[in-house]
């Protein structure tokens, strides 16, 4: 009886210690969601789907990138005109990068040295030294309302989608030059390189298509169209990508249509549509390609999608207007 | 080592990438913008001693401001359109004949496309006169229904919505809310009558009941109190909503909260259907508002939006269609693949039967967009945007 009492009394403590270990010792296998309407970041366990913590993300947190070396997270806080560095051991903001006005989407060079961010209101892209947090240069005239930013896999070039100009601009961030401009569909939102780096895919939110650009010739070589019975073409508003790690599939969120399209990368064939939530935008996939997470901007939740079943298996309430999702595993 | 030749070489190397993108100077593409010096729609009133309309900051609200933002916004299209855009403005003086002046100005200044900001009567004269120039024009301010029906012109497109699109939007909202009994108040102007007529047609289409039609006048004459006193104007009738048509908005401001029975006010005050409102915060609209306000230090009106999107339409047509055989704006605009991004949600394009830009309508108060039409429950067999405005069956536009 005394033993049981001992166990019982310490059970709460053990649980608490266990919780602390789970929360602070490592951030393995977590889902991070930036909530632009509630200025915070939701941290969710990838296995149990429990919300582990909700932390301060600055004003209007949007795009995020994980830095494994320091176990920290870079978060673009659009209304604070900065990118914050958040220590994922302590959940404290430990630094910030200069970004210029209204940073929304950014990317980090493969060597981790520089970041490039799109400044939607200034029609510019800003190149930042990550170590010092200082702006190296501003590249102007990258179209109206630049949004998607992606480093090419070799780290030499940056592709930027320009929502207002319906183009993709290819810039050399190291030299600060515009190299090429490619006409795509209407309101290009985000881009993603295929795993082999041979193609750059762009979502055209209002065009309702995905443009595939050959990264050698800089030509649009294919337009992926989406059609599903019961969904009007005007509802199909593609936004974000998750490219499977085996290089075979692309998951594309289709905004107002509430669906995620599954596309084969080798032949651009749309093989399935998975039902998610209202205005499905952000997407991320686990390293084993088993779990796809998407943010539903209009219903303040995320959908967990089993990629074998190609079905949503759970939805989890997060903050207001979830924007970006990242998986650390 | 000759330092001079080294410097020249370095300079040349630096210039190469610039040369690739800006190899030759693009030809100039002049867009003409025409309006009237004396236009009753832009008369200033109600500013002494305080500006009672300052909430909307509309003291100087000519839509040319939207065209100016449009010009700035289509400059980045120049790399793709291979022309250099310019806006050539001409304001018609009171002693000039507008149609004649514009006709000559187009010919003398190598104008390739025109934007028109005129009331109905002048607009009709101008479009008739310039027909033989075969130049495409966009109407950015007249909402008259006949321009999209019996009096349409093959060279005239409209980016401002028609009265019918606006009144259909209101009718959809009332129908959805089940506020079905409507009292209609009409002002003294012809445009006020046209507005009310349009609303009554919309009411009929969407199953609302007009429970009374009355005319209001400005003034304090006790002998005309049935027309200038709100208690009399809105008394002795059953209604859920009061519709008011008051183009100049001198009377309608006083109607909300002052009707005889508790009722919402719609039309020219209260809940107002508009093509654009500065309080709309979705679909990239805030970026457009921001650019406009930084440029002009005032709110962006629906006419500003209509002029802005007209400029974008020109750039979009050139970028995507100018290499087509027999390119013309008229054909490009009504091409099935023509798509325009108006920063208010769906993709926009022109109705081929009357050259009206399809678009959602913002049902707005003075500082908030309450709802967007078409409402979700109204569906059309082809395009839901065609549940508002005249479709190809109701429009009498023959050419």
C-alpha cells in the first residue's frame, strides 16, 4: 500500500518530468504551424498529435524555416518587418534578421549562409546574411507583389513568383541581378523544385493550374490542369506544394476547392484528390513520406493526411488563420 | 597592363546581363485617358465648414488616380509586353465638344487604347464618333444598364459594374436574409430613376416584394413634407428594408436609423453595393489599397479600381495575345482564355455578349465589407458571376 501510494504521489511528478523532457530536450518529430491571425506558433507532436505548446511568433507570423544546426526556427513576422530566430529548446526569441518591409515568404541557401525574402509591398527581394542578421542587398523590380521564393538546389539562383506580373523571376542573389523572367499563369503563388532539380513547378492561384518550368531552358514545358466532378473550375485555386522525398509525387493544395491534388512527377498525371479543410493552403510532408500536413486557413485547423490511404485522418484546431506548416523529424 | 582597357572590359562585362533584358528600347504604347473638367459627379459639396464625407475621404475622387496606379503597376509587364506604356491625359473643357476633341486627340497623339470617364450622354456621343477609328475603349465610371444592353457599342468595354449587377447583388443578399418587403425611395435625377428601376427589376427576379415606391426631394418646404420628411416618406408602409436611390448622396446619408419602422437601409447609403471598397482585406486587395493610398493619400474608390483594372487589362492582353494572328483588343478581351486578376477573389473576364467585366460585388458599409455577391447559394450553370447582371438572354446588345 505504501508502495502504491509512493507510485501514485510521484506519478504526477513523473508525468511532468516526462512532459518537460518531451518538450524541451528534443524537438524530434514535431509539427510547427504559424498562425498569422493570432500571432503565434503551434507546436504539435507528430506521433500523438497532441499540442505541445503555443508560442509567441511575433506579429503576423507566416513563412518559417528550421535550422537543424542550432535547433532554431526562423519566422517571418510580416507586421514586425523582421524575421525572428526562435530557439526551439527554450521557445524564446533569441535574435532577428533585417528584412525590409512586410516579409512573407523566404528561403535559405543550401549552405545556410544567406536568406532571400520577398517584400510584397515594395516589389523587391532582400538578401540577408543569416549570421549577422544584416541586409546584404535589395534587388528591386522583381515584379508586383513578389511572393514565392526558392533557392535552386545548387544554391546559385533564386526563383521568385510575382503575383501581380504573372511571371517567375530568376535572380542571382550573390550578384544581385535579374537573370530571366518567365511568363506563367495568373497569380503565381508558390514554387517548388522537383527532387532532381530539373523542373520548377509554380502554382497559378487564379489560373487554376501549375506551370512546369524546365530549369535548363527556362521554358514552360507543361501546364497541369485540375478537374474533379463536383468542383467548379473557379474553386480550384492552387497555392502550396509538398514534394515527396522519393521524388515521385507532388501534393498540391487547391485552396477554395478544399482538396489536395496528388500528381505524379514523371508524367504530370493527377492521380487523386484528397479532401481537406476550408481554404487549404500550406503543406508539408514527413521524411518517410507517410504523413502529409496541410493548413486550412478558413477553419483555423490543420488536416493530417495518411498518404497511403490518401485520406484525412484527423484535424487539429490551431491558432487563427494558420499559414505555414513545417515538419521536423 | 593597360588600365584603361581593363576598366573598359570590366565595364562591358558588367553591362552584359543588362543588355540581355533591355536589349532594345521598346516602342511607346500610348493609353489615352479622357474626362470632363466640369462633371457633376465630382462636384464638391458638404465640405463647409467641415467635410461630412471625410470618412470616405472622397473630396477629390476622379478615377484617373486609379489609372495612374495602373500605369505604375503595368510597368513591370514591359519586359514581357515589349512596349513602353504611357498614359496621355486630356480633360475636356466646358466649351469643347467632347467627341470631336477626343477624336482629334487620338489621331494626333498616336493613342492606341482609351479609357473614358464620362456620364451616359457624352459617352454615347464619343463612342459613336470614334467608331470609324476602330479603337477599343473602356468605360470606367458609367453604370448605366442601357450601355450594356440596347445602347451597347462594339468597341466599348466596361470595367465598372452595371447598375443591374449592383442591384442584383443587393437583391441576392436580401433574399438570403429573407428580408423580402422593400420600400423604394427615389431621388430627383434621371440616374436615380434608372437605379430604382434596376433595383425593382432585380427584386422581381429574386422574389422580393416592393411594398411602396416614393420620390424624395431635398428641402424643408412644409408643403412638400411627404417628400422631404423621413417620417412621412417611410410611414404607412410595411417593409424590412428601405432602398434609396440617391446618386449625389445628399439625402441618403440621413436615412439609416431614421426610418419610421426599424429597417435596414440599402442602396445609396447603409449597405451599399460597390465594385471595390478599401476595407476589403482578402485576395491581395490590401496590397492594392496600400499602393493606391501611398500614391494618392486617399481611399481607393470603385471607379479608381475600374480604371486600375482597365490598365491591367491592356497589359494582360498585350502580354498574352499580341503575337496572335490578327490581334485586336476586342478579340483578346473576349477570348475564352483571357483572365484578369482584380485582387478580389475569382478570375475576371469580359462577358462576350455585352463586354461587361464579370466580377464579384462588395456589399459594404462606410467602413466594412459585410458580404460579397454572388452569394454562395446562387449558382449559374456556367459561371456563378453571371447570377448578377444581365446574362446573354436578358441583354439586348446585338453587336
